[in-house]
């Protein structure tokens, strides 16, 4: 980039994309934050704060003018140039001389081009026995419908389903992608003010028009479900809605739409899903993206309709991998008011939500128990991640290097594990997942008084010291004497490896028992049969989110096979085997 000259004219392209907020810096001082698409500019230094304020007012200016944007002496040209060039690099500012000439029309193809022609419209359903085939294609491992929620979170179960209009509920964001149909879709550039204004990614006009046709019904069904949910799980503080409470309600709303497809009795056929339910799903799925972040920060923090919208603007939640939110701001605000209970729906839709779901209580249980299942699996995955980091620390700098060490020290990042959250350092990410899982598991347990569902995750995961000592001794014997000479693990690494393995495998068995118990209760409510689970089943969910399971590390580094279920863990090498039990 050529160095900026003082007499050059600058402007803010897509001016409506620029938004702002004044946030507490932690010391009671309000600091200006400017948001431009996914760029956040923080003016927390008093001498440059006036520059941020001026950017909110101007459309176009000469570069030298910014020197005077100060509450004291004018800025030097060198400092001003550095600031302005940084904004040019961030594409917040542009040289007038570089502005495009003439009016440009942006057009988008009807399809994303991701799907081979003729893909059959399939979805997770209790109507057929295709769930093992669909999960094998999507995840590399077959799951019966009775354990679908172990690998597909309940808020995604309905994604591939077709509604009465022949549209997939998840639209362009259908997951897993093996079930995405890439249907013809009208896409246009967004002209709504805010972070998505004239984004390079389009908005889905087809979905927006479908929801607009059902807008009063959509608001009413949303309100009806909210009332039913909070009748079952009242907020702890009357009149105050927390991030965690809103998140649980949002996920249950999404899960209820999947419920009608996967229940064991009278499941809805693919293509016959009620349009009101599908519209309710599409709109609230965007809210989940916000609550999913907020609940990881602090599940007990109060939220309002406005805080949700503001968060979405500040953190580019209106932007997805295939497009931006298509909702007009006025309708988004109206919807959020109804969703949070700040305003009533304009009508009382009929058939009501209970009639459309068939069994509202069972749908609520499905959403709640499904979240419990996910919290247990996430708890285990994150705890196993911490144990892996413990191994990494033990192996650090150890010589001579071994094959096992290479796998223990292999990077754990988004490039290798695509669903890993990378907002924080790895160990902090794991700890945040553990904390959230604890909170969700315990809070949802309050909806099932008098059952084992009330037990905390920490109680369920508490390991017996005597059992651990015995398992650690037997594992150390295997690692130090039961393997060929080139695979033997020497002290002090052997003791640490044995301790980590004893903890991980015992925790895995306990989590399998809890997940099987939760799935059994869920299946009972859906009138579906039960099927046992294994450690490899849990790994399908945890691996892309947390890194390699210990069984994989041992297999690749030592050639030791590991098979586990809720009762035992069996380690094998050649003709030898070791069985661990609680």
C-alpha cells in the first residue's frame, strides 16, 4: 500500500455498516467501541477517543483534517497517518481515488454448488432404519436412532428435514453436510444498516419471504413454547431472564421440531413437517448462536432482547459461513421482544404449539434430556483434553523422542479439529466447557425432581482412590513390561501415563453409564428402544471438538488397542490383554 498523503481524501465505504457502543472498561469508564462488519475498534486511549467520535459523524474527509480530531493539541501527522493507514488496511476507510466508478449490481447463483446432482432428500427419522447409514456417511460410525442425540446435538436433529414447502429446516446451514440438498434459493445483497450492510455474503430471500408469510403465527408459536418451557422450568429470579435460562429454552424450541421426526410413535414424514414449526426453528436458530457464546461467559448473567441484538451486531453473529441474516431490523426487534417475554404476540395461533407437536411435555423432556446428554459428553471430552495436556507437559523436552511423544505433542488446533473453539487458550477452553457442562447438567436436573437426574457431574465423575491405584499399577506394568522393547515406556513417563490412562478410562466408563441412563429416559419419553454405547461412540462427538481421545493416542503411539463400554475397558497388544473395571 502506498504511503498515505496528507491531502488525500478518505471515506467510509458502506457507511451503514458502521455501528458503535459504549462499554464499561472495568473501571466504571465508558469506552467507545466501533464495529464495522467483523472489525472492532476500541478507543480506550483518551488522546485518540475524539478520532473515533468523529468517524461516527463524517462521510468523507481529507486525511490531514484528522490531526485536529483531539481534545488537546493536534496530533502529529506521523501518528495520524499511522492510525488512518491501519483503518485503510482494516477496510474501514478507503481512498476516494480508489473508489469504484459507476453503480455495480451484485448477483448470486441459485445454488452453492456443494452437492452432486440427484442427492436424495433424507433426514433422521424413526420412520425407517436409515439412521445407521446416515450417521456412517456423516461421521464415519453408525448410530441407531436411539443414540442419535449422542452424536447430533438435539438442536441440529431437524436440520435436514423438509417442511411442507419442500425446504430444509436448516436451509444453507444444514448439518451434517452429507444431508444438505443445496436447493434453488433467491439470494440478494443485504441493504439493512448494521454489520451485515452490503456484505459480500448474501441474505436468503427465499427463507425470509416464507417466514414473513407466517409472521403472526411464528410469533405466537414462539410465545406459546416460551410459556410452556418456563412453566416447566421457572426462572430463578422472577422478571429476570438469564443467558443460561434463555439458552436452555432456545435449544428446547429447536429440539421440539426434531422431536416430531424422531419419536418412536407416529413420527412425521419427511416433507410433511408443519410450516409453522419449521419457521419457528429457522428464526430461533440464530438466537442460539448468541446464547451459545453468552452462556459460556456467565450463564447467570441477565439478558434482554436488546442485549441479544447488540451482541449479535458486535460479534458478527448476523454473519454465517454461507450468508447473512435476512431479517429486517424492525422484525428482529419485534421477534426478540416476544421471545424474551417483553411483549405479547399479536395473535393466538391455532392449531397451537401443543397440537402441532403432539405431546408438548415429551417434546420438552426431549430438549432437556438431550442437553443433559450433550453436557455429559462435552464434560468428558474437555476433561480428557485436560488429561492430554497433562501428558504433553510430562513429555515436554524428554529425550530420546518416541513415536508416542510425537502423537502426544501433535498440535491441537482448528485446522486439525474443526469444531474446537479457539476464543481462548486451549486449557481455558477446556475448563470453560467443563464449567458450562456442570451448570447445564445441574440446572436441567431441577426439572426432574426425585430422579437420579439431579446428581451433579462432579459426583458422577468422582473416582475411587483405591480403584485408581489398582488400575494405575496394572497399566504401568503393561506400559513398562508388556510391550516390545521399542515401545516400552520408561519412568518417570510410565507412571504419569498410567495415572492419566487410569483416570481417563474410569471417567469414560462412568460417563458412558450416565449417558446411557439419560438416553434411556429420553428413549422412554419418545417410545424408542435402547442400545448400548461404547467409548468409540463418544469419540465421534468429542474428537473434532477436543482433540484426540486417549485410545487413539495409545493406538498410534504404542500400538495398543482400546475398546470400552460402560462396564469395562480392554487394552490389547498382540495376544495379551488387560481388562479394567470399576
